[in-house]
C-alpha cells in the first residue's frame, strides 16, 4: 500500500511539473475562425495571398481596402481574389454575420486578456542560447533572435525583438506543447529573419500577447497567434503562418498570410461563417 501511495505521489509530481513547463493553450473560441480579425480595419497592398477567413467589426466593410471585394449573392460575405480558401466578413453584411462578428471580437478580447494574465514560468530558463542565470522574465533583454525557446510563459516589460538572427521554438517532441510570449511593449521582427519550429512545435500553439504594436520586416517569416491590443504591420514580402487578432488595424504590404490549419493540411477546404455556431 505504501509503495502504491509513493507511486501515485510520484505521478502527481510529474504531472505538476509538466503543467508548469507547458501552459494550457489560450482558448480563441470563435475568434479562431479567422486568419485576420480587426476592429479598426484591414489595409492591403495587393501582391500577397491570404488563406482563410478575414473580418472586421465594429467598423464597416469600407475599412477593408485593397481587396476588390465582390459581394456574395447571400449578402452575408464577400470574396476577393487575394483571399483564397476563405471569405470576407463585415458587420454591415446581412444577418447573422454582424452578430457572429460581435461574438468573435468579444472572444478575441477575452483571449488577449487570458494570455496577458498568465503567470510567468518560474525557475531558470530551460532553453538554449541565453547563458547562465537566465529566467523567463525579460529573457535575452528582449532579443530572442538566436535563442531556442521551450514551452512556457515568457513575460516582457520591454520590446521583444527578433533582429540578431532566427528564433527557434522547440516542442520537445510534444505536439500539444504551448508557448506564450507576452509583452507590455512591442514585437519587432527584422527583415529576412525566421521563426523556426522544431520537435513538434506548432504555429497554432504559439501565442504572442502584445500590448502595443507588431511589426514584421520585409522578407521575414513569422508564426503563431498574434493577440494584439493595437496595430499590426506586415512589410513587403513577409510571410506569416497563424492568426492576426488585433484590437485596432492590420496593414498588409504584399505579404502572405496563412491559416495555421491550412498550412498543415494537404487538402484545405473552403469554409464560411454560415455553418458556424455562436458560442
């Protein structure tokens, strides 16, 4: 009996350690139906490709520029040659689109608050490249280029930068591993730098919680879920796999934006809000 109790205590301890090292994913709810969702508009400089649904709310469809939108016969969504395997939604389209967008924006804000409130992972940093004594608070003095990050919650009171070289996310052979990088400042990624995923890490499980702005440089490759309180900008030739959920506006300059589900699927299917249920 004592041996069994010791075994159970050992298992409980291992579970506790695992939970501490890999946080639970942020629940996007219906906001996760969009590859781009913004409250104040989406500005597009033609030349890139967006894979997945995009939408704005509470601002009207006129705040989505550079798409040459074509209204569907249902009047519930529009389409664009630059939005493939997805549709375009606005609150001034036919009901129930407006209601569903209101719910999605509310879910987006809930997800942002969830990520921003997560407690930082305690103890020494378990990844590579930061040197002795590094922790999950202001790791690398904000410069994460050149680091290999392991699952956990990383907290910053300064800009997070990917400027020196590429940053690697190591899933440690766990496809459900979660990374949360939260900052009260900005995310700045230099031109031609990359976010690299290894050992099972997935773009859909990397959450960037940003109180100010995100700026992705020309030719840079970014991955993850951007939960942003202000603006997001993708410069010419940049590439993003994930979701952009912004409380203000998104600017896209000849960039490629891909739904993380479509990026890992060999046969993406066309989806639309008409079949979705409001949570």
